[in-house]
C-alpha cells in the first residue's frame, strides 16, 4: 500500500517533522534533565549548570516529595478505576446503540473535553463548597443540618479527575467495542451463555486493549495533575504535580523542580511505552 | 433487532446517568451566570448584569484578545507540523527511527502538563542565554509552546484520516509524473483539508484552554485568559467568571460541532 517513495522524498517529509519534534519535544525534555543536575542560585535564570545528583538525593530523603509521588499514584489509580467503572457501561451502551444515534452520543461524550478544563473544575467548586449547590440542596431537603465537607479533600480530587478525564476513558473503549463482531456475542448466547456470562467471557476479554488504552490515557496525565488538586484538593494530600508547581513558582528552585519532573517522567516512562505499543498495534 | 434484545438492559440508564454527571455542573454554571445575586450559589432572580460587567472588564478583554491571537498562531503552526507528521506516519512506511518519531508524537499528548511547561521554559531560558532571544517571553513564546502541544493532536487526526483514505489517488498523481511534493500539495492536502481543519480547531481550543504551560513560559507582560481566570478563581467564586464560562462553553461547543460535522461529512463522502 505504500507508494514507491524514494529515500530522498521520505527525507523531505520526515526531515522537517522530525526536526520540529526534536526541537520542541526531545530537546526540552533533555534540558529539564540537564538543569536537574545543577544548583539553584540567586541569579537570573536562578540556577547554575552542574553535575550533581544532590537534587535527587533530596527528593528521596524528604517524604514531602516522595510522599507526593505515592499520593499522586494512589489517587490517580483509584480515579482511573472509577472512570473505568463509569465509562465502560457508557461506551458499551453507545457501541450497541442504533448506528444512526452513535455519532451524536459520541459527540455528547467528547463535547465536555472541548470545553475549558479550568471552567469544568470551577463548576465543581461551585457545586461542592460549604455554601454550594449540593450542600444547599441537601439542606433544603432537610437531609443534613450542617454543610458536608465536600471540597478541599481527596473526595473532591477523585471526583474532579473522574469528571475531567471520563471522555479519555470512553473514547478508546468505544473504539474497541464498536469494532467487535456482534456475531461473537450472539454465538455465546446461542451456545447457552447468559448475558452476564457472555459479557464477562466474550465481550470484556476482547475489549482489554481498549481498557488498557483508556486506563493509561487517564492515569498518565492525572498522576501529574495540577489544577484539580490545587482548586479542589486540600493541604493534607499533596500530589506531585502541585508540589512541582509550588517548587517552581514559590520556592523558585528550578533544579529541584526539574529533578521532580525528571523523576515523574521516568516513572511514567513504562506506562507511556505501553500506551505507545498499544497505539502502534491499533494502527 | 436481535442485537437490541441482547443488550444488557440497564446500559441506556447508565449512559443517561453518565450524561447527567457530565452536563449537570455545566448547566448549573450557565444558569447561575444569569443570577442577580453576587452569591453564585443562591438564586435571586434573572439578570444579565454580570455580562455587562464582564464586557467592561478591560483586563479580561485584553487577556481574551491575547489568548485568541496565541491560539490562532499556535493552531496554524501545529496544523502545518502536524499534517507533515501525520502524513509521514500514515504514508511513508517504515522510515528510519519511525518508532522514536511516533513516541515523540505521543509524549506531548500524555505527559503531565507541568513537565511540558517546565521543559518549554527551560528551552526558552537556554535560548535566551545562547542567542539573546526571547528576552521578554510574550505572545510568540506562548504560541510556540502551544504549537508543540497541538502538533501531536493534529498529527493524530491527519494520520487516522489518511489510514481511511485510498492511497490510489496519490499514487495516480505520482504515476502521471507529478513530483512527490506536487502530489502532496495538489492531491493529499486538498483531500485532507477537512481533517486539517478539524485538527486546527482542536489545537485552537487546546491553546485557548491551557493554563499550566502558559503559566510556566509567559513573562510578566503576557497574561492569557486562563491565567487571569485562574488567579480570579483562587480568590473565590465570581459571577463574572460564570458569565465568561457561559460564553466560552457556547463558543467552544459551536467550534466542536463544526469540527465534528466537517469530519462526518468527509467520512460519508469517502466511504
């Protein structure tokens, strides 16, 4: 299917694109690593190049830092599973809807993703505050006397992540489920499997690549999330994205911020490479 | 209709509940932008005063103008780079270092924004030391940072489109003696135009929406709309933000609708 492209022609297309990606993705990430080996100073920019692992030693010695990595992994992990539990039935329902309806249903899932992230988080601030809409409604119905503490805690962060990243879960799930041959499920029914059994023994195993892709697309960015823990979270469970932000904007310590970024990128390398393989296989 | 019966019966209910979850906060946000009271969570009658105040807020208008300009520039750069990259992935087979190429396109889509923003700032800072540019990180710097981010999304859309497209037309152009560059410009690009347009729109909205990357790279003189919204939201809820959110939600919904329509029409025409 590939046209007889001469090597020179390929270079003509690949060259500029590769150069752009090298300059805008690879080189910047390399620089982050380089700066992480340096030392903070009072100058502008506030660091000196160096060749020391002191910043990494600091990260592993101080539980404020490594604890933030663990918190982020735990919270992003739980939120990813909740996303899967909510997103899977949605994706399956869309995949099994009448073909004429699928496009509009899918559009309704994607639309919030287009809408401003910041504004969607802001919307939940209005819902969850002590004087917010949820507490107001519950008090109005006489179910509670005192407002519930719904914001500035882990609950709100989970909710925010699930809300913001749900489309990332539904889309890859839908893509696998929609491609699946319905004859397979029908065959399972014909052979006497109940609906539940047919689902767990046929549909679900066949959709695992979509499950993996969706989980990775939610987990990877969510683990470094800044806006959600900053606006919905509390001080008791720092997540690494916010700690990195504060390190940079409050402490103005570029090398430590870069060491945190390098560590986070290194930790995410494995899930990113798996996502890369899944995408290569799907293509 | 046998398939409809085999559907797990609670699925449509789950889907409806999912949509309520996705849309209820946005609907309430829009509703309360028309609230008379300064308290954004207590209804006190219909009013459009917050829209009036928003339109009189000069800092907000300046930030919006900056953001729109940045987004258009970033989307255009991303559209060009992303089209080339998507074309390379879908049509050029196994070129050297192709796996690395694909990985470099995936990374900006999934890597946390704090890392991307920091890496962009380190680059601009190093460039400033090396060649004295950019001394003041303004419009162009933010647009370039956003373009990087948008490239990956445009490439994804273009690549997917090309995979669904018969290469015979391009091959015919080559057989008839067109140079590869000519075949690309005269055959592939026009066929891809809708995909490029919908990629452009996606890159545009992503840029318009970005807080994190812009906060890292922008100098003191360049405050984008999300940066202003963020600093105002940190101080507390404000009905002006509700009004702004409402405008953005409707504008973006329209852009998304246009983008999806373009995409759907092309799919219908080409299959």
